[in-house]
């Protein structure tokens, strides 16, 4: 039995992913990332963390970093992550990642970092704070992933370019130091297209960094979910059969696809196509399907919020396991590069 288990671990893929503690987790985080974390934890060697270093790139003086980290950890567990199956930890509890980030950065060029889409977008959004951490974001992210020598990284569509860069950096390291050390990890969604869940305000991506009302949080109460959905942006309705959908209406259909039964989706699709759709009815259906989906998670979140000792214990055990894996990689990387203890 024991030998069997060991053998199994050897053939398992390693999975790494993280979410920044910049707010409560929403349906975009769930369908883009967390849902796959949960699906993957049984059959892979998984490391899921809370990217608190990364959050400083946009939230340099977070008012309540501890509370936000704790809330993301609670959301992880409430949604179904099991600390006995996956290693769940806080990024800053494993400072080895900083050393790997530094070592990788020696073979990364400023020009390639300046061309990254997420960097350019942040420069536009926060011109008053174009910090070096923002520029270095993809290097720290590559270090998170390579620290455990991952094979697969479950993330949403917006992270695709960061994963391409991680592979470039890994390949470059292997080439420069003449050692096939790092695997080349891929953004993973079980062979399907990566997911992008839209917002309720007509924006193409639900995001916790944006408008609160465009996001449905896993911790939202049924009343709040209903209110937000009923206020979602739509349009004045189709006037001729087969008319293309506006972005806001397309978003409502996308959200329905994520949480509702296929026949409900088809029903409103048909109504849209023959111009008889009433968005109020569609929103009512969407709200009740979202509530049915979120309510069990919401209830577990409320229970876990009072279990401080348990949450601290999960973080402590996770940090120990993640540090053991990180320490091994750092030792090997140092040796490959040529650092010697005198
Ligand atoms: P946010 O954009 O809300 O600040 P993060 O950047 O911390 O969230 O994202 C954490 C994870 O959730 C990443 O894997 C990201 O791809 C995924 N994610 C975030 N928003 C969405 C979305 N709207 N649709 C799909 N995946 C998303
Ligand atoms: N950049 C990711 C995001 O904004 C968060 C993240 C940091 C991450 N390090 C990572 C995701 C490593 C996957 C793997 O969503």
C-alpha cells in the first residue's frame, strides 16, 4: 500500500497556481481558476497559494493585508480545496521564491518585460505608480511556478501571456546552464479554451480590481446577488431576428452558460433570436441559478470565518510543505548555476 502510494506520487503531475489577495473571490476567479484547482487536487501534486507579494504591485499600502489573505484562504477551502490533498500556502511564507525570482531575472530583458500586455495596461491605469515590481511581475510569477517545477498551471485566459513567458524563462535557464532542469509548464483547463467570465457592467472581464457591482463574490448573500444581477447592464432588446448581441447582453448569456442548465440557456437564446426576450425574466432566472450555485459556498465561508485557529493551522502546515519543496529547488538551482559554499 505504502509503496503503491509512493509510486503514484512519482508519476503525478505537479500543479501550481495562485490568486492575489486584492479582495474577495468572485465568479471569474472560480470558473477561471478555483474550479480547476478543486478538480485537480485528487490526482496531482498540487500547490495553491495566495499571491500576497504580487498584490503589492497594485496595492502598495494595503490597509488590511492579513484580513484579505485570510479571506482568500477561507474562500479556497469553502469552495472545496482540501488541505489534506493540496498544499495551500501564503506566498510570503515561502521567501525562497524571492531568490528564484532574482536568479531568473538575470536572464530576463527589460525590453521584453516592457512589452507585456498586463504591464502596459497597469501603466495606463496607475501612471502615478509604475513600480519595478510591476515590471518584474512575470518574473516573480515564473518563480512561483518553477519553484515547485510545475507541469500544469490552472488559470484564466488573462494569464496566458504570463505562462508563455514562464516557459521562455524556464527554457532559457535550461539552455544557459546546459541542464534540462525545469519542465515547461502550460496554462491548463482540461484541454478546453481558457475561461474569461465577463462582468455585470458590460465589461468583458469580471475583476475584483474594478467596480464592485460588476462582480458576484462567492461570499455574497442571496439578496446581494439578486440585487446585483437585476441591476446588470443590458440594452433595449433586439428589433429584428438574428440581430448580433451587444456586449452587455452577450455577457448575460455567458454568465448564464456558466451557472444555468443548458435548456434554460437555450430557452432565452431562442427568445432573443425571435425578439420576444424580456431581460427582466432572464435576469431573474440568472439570479436564482447563481444563488443556488453560491449558497453552499457562502454558508461554508460564514462558518470558516469564526474558525481562526483552523485557518492558521492550514496556513502553517501549507507553508512547511511548500518550503520543503522550495528549498530543494533552490539548492539544485544554486548548484546548477555554480554557487559553491566555501
Ligand atoms: P482579479 O483580476 O479579479 O484581480 P486575479 O488577477 O487575482 O483576479 O486572478 C486570479 C485567477 O483568477 C487567475 O487565474 C485569473 O486568470 C482568474 N480570473 C480572474 N478574473 C477572471 C475572469 N473574469 N474570468 C476568468 N478567470 C478569471
Ligand atoms: N498573476 C496571477 C493573477 O493575477 C496571480 C499569480 C501570481 C499566479 N503567481 C502565480 C497564477 C503563479 C498562477 C501561477 O491572476
